[in-house]
C-alpha cells in the first residue's frame, strides 16, 4: 500500500450576501490544480463519497475545497432540494468561493475545476457558464442538469457526467444534457449496476477514478 499523500488542510470561512460558507481547503505538496466541491445534500462537505473522491484527487496532485453550499442562513425554500429558481443564488455562492480561491496565494495560480453532486451539479454548470475560462473542467455526479438548462448550453469547460446505470430518471436527464451541450467537450460515464453512487464502496471508487482521470487530463496534464 502506498503511504498517504501529505496534505496541508486549512479551515476557511467565506461570507457572501449574508451567508456564512464554511469549508476546508486541502492542498497536497506540489499541487497542479484545485477542485471545488458543490453539494446541497448528503451531509455537505462531510459526504463520504466526496471525501473519498477528494482523497483520490490528492493522490493525483490536485487540491480540493469542500464546503457547505447550503449555509445555515439559506432560506427554507432553497433546501434541501432547491428548485430551478434557487439555482442562481447557489451558483452565486460558488462564484464567491471561486473568487476567494483565485485570490489565494497558494491556489490562485492553479487551474480550477468543479465537482458538483445532485443539485450542486446544476449550480456548478451555471457558475461555469458565468465564469467562462476561469473554470477548467466540471464533473457532475448524479446531477440535475435540467435545473441549469438555461445556462448549460453556454458552458465552455469540458464536462463529465457520472450516473449510475439504474438511476433511470437521472440517466435520461444527463443523456439529454450531453446531446444539447455542443459548445464544450462533454461525456457521459455510466457506473454499471448502480442505483445510487454513494451506497456501495465499489461504486464510490469508480466515481473517484472517473473524476481523477477527468481532472488530471483537463487541469493538470502531464
């Protein structure tokens, strides 16, 4: 077994329009890129799947920023499953976090990507459309691209959608998004036999492999 990758971890608090966004910046030695995680459910930054994916990214020399997209001050109408009308607010929080990272002396020089899950994937797509070239790549796990339909056609960053084979409704929505997103490199990765990408360890590992390869290719090419 390879020894753990040394990672410097720092708690971060970012204030945005009255919301207090709490997260953790984790930077491995000689980081070559940074990935911001956007999630509204499954325990936010404590989501086991996100933590597993983050560890895999560290092994590829990628820093991570995990934070709670739904801050305690989030209006009840936006949580835990925000509707399409709430997406601009959440995307705005993601943009605020992105600007903080771009100004950070440690990570500001690195190529930046988004890992969005569920509704957080929609927020990531909207933020990527707003920020353009500042976002180098996006990965959406079990995402809801339909909540960002007004923006995702303007995304220029490479996007990878990851969906379980048995997540039939999400799979249809993600396939539709891939067909419509013609302004960027876009792929769909299906995890065989999976009906939830956080339940079985093997499925989580497959998500981590897909995400690590995508971000390594687009944020930190060798």
